[in-house]
C-alpha cells in the first residue's frame, strides 16, 4: 500500500514539474429526497467553471406511478446525460417530461439530449424569444467547460404553455406551472406541487448566494413572481440556487434584497441623486452573509438604479 501511494505521489509531482495539472474529479449528480416522490440535486453555488461542469444550479425530479418528471435539463448535453443517469438511480420509471423553468443556460441547454431520447421538453412561451436571442452568447460563456461542452446544441422546448397558470397531471401528481412575466430571465416559471406543498422556484429564488441581475432581468416582474410564492405559502422550496429551503429564508434572501434595492434606488432617482452616490449609500449589511455579496451587490445596485430610471 505504501509503495503504491508512493508511486502515485511521485507521478503527481512529476506531472506538476512538467507543467501538467491534476485531473479534475467528475461532478456526481445525486438526487436527494425532499418529500414523498420528490427529489432535488443541489448544484454548486459558484459561477460556471470547468470543475463544476456548469452544474451550478438546482435540478428537480418528481416520480409518479406513470413516469418521472425532471425540472430543468442542465446547461450541456453531457450534464443532461448525468442528470438522466442520476434519475435512473432513483427510479425505474421513465422520464416523460422535462420542464424548463426559464431561459438561463442551465435551465434548458441540455434539451437536445432529452429530445434525442424521445422525452418531451416544456417551458413557458415567455422564454422562447429569450432562448433564441441569447443561446449563442450562452454557448460562448460556457466555453470555459472546454470538451465538457461538446455535443451541446441549443434545442427549444417541444411545447410552450401560454397561460399565467397551467396545470399538468401525470400518475395522479398535479404540476401547476406559475408564470408572472419572469424576473431573472423573461421566461422564469415556477412548478408547484400542491399535493406535496413543494415549490420548484427556478431562478425566482436564490439562497446562500447573491441573486443575479442580467440585462434581460426585471426586478419589477421578479417581485410579481415572488408574490405568487407569498400566496402559496409552500412548506418546502427548491430554489434555483442554494440549498433546499423554507419560505422565510427565501423571503429574506431574495425578496427582501429586491425590495431594498428598488426602494433605495427609486428614492435616489426621485431625489436626483447620481448613480455613484446611490450605489455607495445602499445598505448591504443585511445581505452581507450571502456569497459574492461584496462584489455583486454593488452591481445589482447599479443595474437597479438604471431600471428605476427607465420606469
């Protein structure tokens, strides 16, 4: 055993001396139960990296007697394959649907894999234009994954629902799809399981890390979407990013940050305060425990000021 360990260490040191790098361990996708027949994979809360394979968002799995449903498809063909394999370790039920909760890369760019398996992909129509417009830029941003991006081809969902509230049923399990104009992206949609009191929020909820605002984001509609969560009062929330959580935590770490940003920046715009002063004077202390808060909250403040000017 000691000799084997010695040879391994010598090989590692030799590779490093020659300018090589240690091999990166593959990410293992494991679905863990959150309620009866309901599972979640909690992804890395960092940005997209070669090491996390772009699996930096949460994915859901719901098992029914008539088949399984995945919530989101991952950002690449290879991550979609891992997600499918992980689902097969939980259940022998075939995956019938994949529901994309929005137009961000990790919500839908794995669709091509599932389309090839004959599995129907579903999203809200509010995501379609965003998916078409940003797919090229999203692939460009994923080039950090190098060969782990191979095979990924943007593939639109096979079915778009169009109502603010849509109802699907499979094997006696009800899936209520809730859309109020998006938020983080224009197509953000939530999946509510009333029989389990579980909400898959997609990117409407971030916990543990600071939420993200993009050029396509809208804090105003994001809060409209969050109001649905306030009304549902779910017992369990599987957020878009961060650990499985409860309503109070989701409110404190997502809703309250958006409300604080918008209130501060509205007053600044109304008072004629310049953007630099407004950003610097925003009180970020209640949210300083969130990952990347020191860097991202000033960016959020800047973007919110510009949004309030447009409103």
